[in-house]
C-alpha cells in the first residue's frame, strides 16, 4: 500500500453534520446557502433503508428513499457542501473550543459546530421471520405504509403497553384487522373493549413465527399452539435506540423517551443539546418524525446553527472563510507535493508564446514557478495566503518574479477580465455554486486569442466504495462544467477534451492514474 493510501488528513469546516439522511442533508443545504462550509459524514445506514418507497412526502410520495438521498446530496454539493462516506468513531472538544470529529478511516474534521443527525436503530421483537420482512410487509407506521395495505388482512402484534397506539388508524384502513396480544401486560383494557366493539378481532397468544408464501411475501402469523392467522401485512411497534455513541466523551447522554420505548437526545427550541455547539435534528431528537418532518427539522436546525455562527462572527468583528482555514492548515506543514510542474501543463503549452499567465489554485507553486522560469508573467492565485507565502518565498529564492493574488475563485470579480493569455487550473479545488460562478470567473479572465487549460482527476476510481478519502470530489467544479459552459459558444474553440493517462508531475505517489484535460482557445476579436 502506498504512502498516499495510508496518509491521514485533517479537514477544517464551519459545520460537520454527522448523518446523511433527510435531516442531515436538509441542514447542510440550509447552511451551504448561508455560505458556510459543511462536511456531511454518512455511514449509509438510514432508518428507512429497508423500505422500497417512502410516503406522505409532498412532491415525493412513493419515491424510493435512495433517490431522495441522491437528489439531496446533489443539492448540497451544488453549494460546495461535501458528503463523505464514512463512520464517526469519536467526537471531542479542543482547547480552542472547536470540535474534533474522528473518522474510522483515520481522517479527522475540525468544526466550529456539529450537528448530530445520526437517527436511531429500531429494535424488533424476537419473533422468527419478522426481521426478514421489516420495511416491506412488516411495518409499524400507518402513515408511512398503511395505505398500501388498505382492505387487506393486517395482523397487529402487541409487544408492549403502547402497542395499541396505532390500532385505530389501521382499523380505518382495513376491515380485516386482527390484534394479537403477544405480551399483554399493561395493555389498557378499555382500549381493547373499544376495538372489539368496533369489529376488531382480539386474540391473545405467543407469536412463534411469521410465515412467508411462495411469492416470498407474508402469508400468515403463526401462534404457538393456536394455529395461524392469514395475513398480508404485519404491524409491530419496535423499540428504538439513538445512535449517540460518538458523543459520549462530550458528556452527552440520551434521555429516556416519554413513550418508554427507547431514548432520544434532548434539545432546546433551536435544536441545541446540553453541549454548547452540538446540535441534534431528525429522529435522533424526535423518534416520531417521518421523512418529511425530519427534513423540515434539519432545515430549521440548520438555520439556527447559521444564526449561532453569525452571532459569534459579529462579536469577533470577523468574517472568516472556513475554506481558507482548511487550505491554510493543509499548507501549514512540510511540502505536500513534489514542487515539480504538472506534466500536462508542460506538454500542453509547448509552442505557446509566453505572455501573461494566471495559475488558479496555485498551491505550493510548482506550475507558477515553472511558467515564470519559461518567461511568462505569472499571477499565482489561491484561497490560502499561507500557500502564496510559500510561493513568494520560493520565487525569491530562485530569483523569479511571481505576483501572488489571494482570491476565492468563486468571489465576484475574482480575477481581472480578459487579461491573461493563459489561464490554467490543475486539480483546483473550486467548490461548486449554482450558476457556476467559479467557472465563469476563469473563462472571463482569458484574453482574446488566449488559452484555457483545465485538468482534473478522473473521478470514477475516487467514487469506488473501497476508496476512503477525506474529500468529496463531486462537491467541486469539474472539467465537464467548463466544457458545458463553452459548448456552442461562438467565442470559443474547444481544442481538446479527453481522458488520458496521467503524466509524471507534481506527486510521486497518487491515488489516481488518469486525468481529464480540457484545452480551449478564446477567439480573437475581429
């Protein structure tokens, strides 16, 4: 295994959202639209994962949960938010008051705020066959899936005193409801009497197993010593346990839920827990929420976190950029890359007459310094002042002149307009924005008859499940975004747009082997 594969990275952001289902993604979207840097860590274990469809979600009724998550991730990423596949092992507080979120992969995230959107785990009764049908024809919520079994044979198994809570709702959905008192202790006799009077059959006995038919669906519920009851669906009320283990070191302990069926994280009206800076949203704070309510709760708490951050920044008379802090930290140690120019740059500008060049995402300056050595008048641009300080120091040591320009590529008017004969960006981490402001900033910087050269990683290997990484490549501008912006334009000629083997260049060891390269020329004025 290469050094690159074992190297661990510490990221910095405004908010780390732990949990990437409806609540977590809705919060991340809200925060991203407030220009806060957000990293979502998703273990891929949503509560509704076993279900094929979700219901009662306005405009999304009947949508598979996975499609909602995919759409939510895309929306979060469109504002530069990152969604990482991974598991949080531990959350601690630093001396400075921030949070350190440690991932099982060894990477870590430093965040000013943390949102727990970890959800909960349903604990099913120990009945043979029950778990195999959970989320399909073994259900618990009449609002989520009850309508799909209307007028069918429904058997509701009562395993605790609250087990009759939804019986009246299922009675409305079907006249073929049977209630089985599997564990009758504590059940309200008056409720049973009302159900009997309403035509619901009530049986008492131990359920031994759920019987499947030839088609694999529930066919019957078998009672010990009493035969079986035909069924098309089984209703059971699970107990539940919140996923709160990573927060134990902060002193956060789940509280017993008033229903007596599990636990939850207590919050105030803003979603804040008893731990300052730690918030909670979704099922982890309210187990009764359906997907729609969880998303709404995440959106609300995301707004409250935005208020909290803004309050701190105003009091400090600061307007910090977490993206800048993230990259400043990365450039704070020893040199990360080789210092050599990228091989594609060397190959692609061969034959060009040196003029003014803009190197976007210059980093440690390998490309900018090489261009200056070839006679180009170079502006090295980066969001990290620490990186630019290194470029400037190295330029002075070599006797080269490089102008350093600290800029966020997504800022309004980030670069001079139509001023550069070459605009180059190699593996530049430019967060996505709706409308692609960063893309257009680079295009607008190219002078008439100038060249645009954009190079990025081939993303497909980086999306592989086995590839553990601390960055979300889909949250950043891609070569294809530039190609789409240029397509059909009468002002540009795309000279090259292809995937190719990565030539020798900036790094001695790499997790990718192919580049995607775009070279385009802006037509001269006539």
